[in-house]
């Protein structure tokens, strides 16, 4: 981020990180919801098959198709939520490294004081 991060940039980035964390939670919940709804669909098709409303071929196709679609869609949505959260974490760590522990921008080329403490051995 260059020689430092301005206060306006810090506030904007902090807002984006906060929003990304909200999106992360939403996508993870949506992923679970899709899986649960898919399993409910499997249960409904199983009941319809058990009471004789669906033939074996049709029931198996519906059950397998619904289960696979639900699992794949739910896992993809959940995974996207995790990815958004990891991106937010990386952005927050990059800003923290650029700003330094005291909240002041670090001069270019100089390590932070925390890194100096590790070199005392």
C-alpha cells in the first residue's frame, strides 16, 4: 500500500471489511439453507414414492437429482462465503501491516517495532 494508508482509506477499507464479514455470514447461512431445503425435497419425494404416487424410476431420479443439486449448490455457496471471509481477513491484515501497531503509517522500507522485537536473539 505504498508508504502509508491515509485515514480516509483506512475508514473505507474498514467499512468494506465489515461488509464482507456480513456477506460471509449470509452466504454461509444460505449454503446451509439450500442443503436443508434439498434434504426436505428428498424426504418429500421419498414419501411420495412410499405411498405409491411415484414410480421407482421417477422417484430415484428425483431423489438423486435433488440431493446432488442441493449438496453441490449448498457447498458452493458456503465455500464462497468462506472465500469472502478469507479475503476480508487478508485485506485487514494488509492494512494493519501498512499502518503499524500504533495506528500511524509505517515509513517505506522500515519494519514495524513488533518485527524488531523478534530479532533480539
